[in-house]
C-alpha cells in the first residue's frame, strides 16, 4: 500500500518513522517519474486484498493527513538510496 510520496527523501523518512512508531513496517521506494525522482512510502505486503483494504481504513483513521492507496506489486520495491 502506498501511503505517501515525496520529492525529498527527508519527507519520506519522517512519515516512515511516524508509521514505525505506530507499529507499521514501512519501506521506501525511489521511483523515476518522467526524469524526476520521488520517494514513495509503502507498507505491506499483505496476505490478501481484504487485509490491505482493512489496513487502508485503519491508516486513514490514525493518520488523517495521509491518503493511503492499495497498489498491486509483484515485487517489493527496494530502497536504493
């Protein structure tokens, strides 16, 4: 599930640390979007889409300033710095 996306890695690390303190296991993925790099904050993977949707609702309640979206990914992205 994608929780947030930032141009600056510091923003992604800040949100990631907040999620970690609340028991989530976030990870970062650096993505190239038309020549611009963005740092995505993700949580998961989940055992099922149903579990992901449940966690999405839970995240929205705990962090009202976030807009998490469930995304399908075959491979867990790696943080390459």
